[in-house]
């Protein structure tokens, strides 16, 4: 059984002006997402600025989120690292904290061969019992998890169940679907490709857009699953200008700016992320108005 079907939110981490995690605001965001129909919370991923969290902060944020959610929807914790031992440590801690699943990005910077990827992911998976989604985002990591590697891991490692695909390469994604014979739960990692990936048998999306439009992303998936592909496709196409604005600078800069424009007060970024350029901020504001969020 899949960890979730539908729209999972890649949740931002709200910070105070002092730079500390704002836990009262995080609780508000989680409750807002659940009320908005979000099907899963993905915490401490790229959008959550996990790269700038200390290990203690990382683990505390996961535990806090699990406690707030309290079993109402699945919580998936980002625990990947370019160091296998670190990924094992964070994954064990997330399981102990109550996470329902893990999201493991491929090792970045030092990269790896496909053999190394298989060994890395298998070692992490064997250290925990909860299900795992791989995270393929070569634009950030510098390494692609090949379709054959993804399928082999899902078939041969019991608790590796799927992949968040953010390569944007639909030939590769189609190959995963073709080779997997149902073994791989596919999730879109790109908000502009939700419906196309669902058409290949995908289970849903891990979404940045859901931070500001949880109901719309949930409904887009639900309509597709109900057989109303035309309505789902229209929702996808209507959202494209806003999605483009959300990625006109590196994620999560625009989505946190958007949330602050909407009065959600998620605070600043951790460097090296900085405030948007004025022309991009104005573009974002315009698309929020056009989409009915401002």
C-alpha cells in the first residue's frame, strides 16, 4: 500500500527574525494544510531548507510535526544526505520521532555511481522499518538515479516503495513506469507536471504549490483519480503562470515570499538564500492576484 495518494505538501520551515525555527507558526501551517485537504506532510525537505538545519533542529522539527499531526495524515521526513552514515542516523531518529515514511535524496556533491546508489539506499533502508521514497532531482544533486536502479531498489528492498521524480525527463519517468510493473509508487516532484505524471500511473505529487494552494492541488489529483481528467488538466494549466513565478528564483525563495505576501508570516530565509529581486517579487505578486490568492 502506498504511503499516500494525492497531494503531499513539501512544507516550508518558518523562521523567526532571530533565525530560530518558529514552532508556533509551524503548527499553524500544519493545521492549515490538513484543513485544506493535503494528503501528506513532507517535512525537512528542500523546501524546508533542510540543508541549513543542524541535526538537532532537523530531528526536533520532525518530531514536532509528527506530534502535531498525531496520525491524521502521513508525515514523511526528509533524511537524505551525501554521507550514508548521516542518512542512516537521521532516518533512525525520524522513525523514532514517529515519521510514517522517509524521503531520501540521492547523494549530492560527492555524487555516486549507480552501484554506490544501490548500496547507499539499501543500507539506509535496512536500518529502519518504515517505508522510503527515493528522491531523484539531478538538477540539484548532480547525479541521476537511473530507471533501472529505481526499479531494482523497489523490487529488491522491501521498504523502498517509490520515488519522487523531479528530473523533468518524461522519457525516463515513462521507463520507470514501464519497467516497474506496479512495483514503484511514482510521485511528481514538479508542480507543472502533476497531471502528466498521473497519466503514467503516478500516485500523486510532493508539491511546493500546496504551501499556498493546498485545496487546489488536492482537488487536481482527486479529480484525475475520479476519472475527470479534463477538469484536472484545466486546473493544471490554469496554475502554470503561478507555478512559473514560484520557480523564477531558486526554491523555496519565491514560495516563502508568496506566503509572507499572503500574511502567513513564515519569516526570513537562511543564507545563502536571500530576498527575491524586486522585478521577480512583482511578477509573483501579480500571479498570486491572478490566481485569486491575493
